[in-house]
C-alpha cells in the first residue's frame, strides 16, 4: 500500500498452523526468510524494509512492514 506522502508499506500473513512444531525463534527465522523472499519477488522496497513484531490474530501471524 502507498500513502499520499509516498510511504510504501505492506502486510504479510502466515497461518499459525504452518511451522507450528518449530520453536518460536525458528518460526520467526523462517517467517523472516519468507517475508524477504516475497518482498524480493514482488520487487518492492528496493532500499530495504523494516518489519514490526507480528500481530497474533486468530489463526495467523500478521506482519506489518514499511519500506525505507
């Protein structure tokens, strides 16, 4: 999504059932890799990005990120 001031942000959602047997640290590492792969594939955030801690929603983790 792009705001009127030009800031680009995104949301990335991962089901809680995926990687549920992993430790929290392992799961976050995999999620970070998935987010990085998706951002690269989509061709957004050419100068990098930051991602907030995930929101624990019903049945999913929701990551909110902002491009630099």
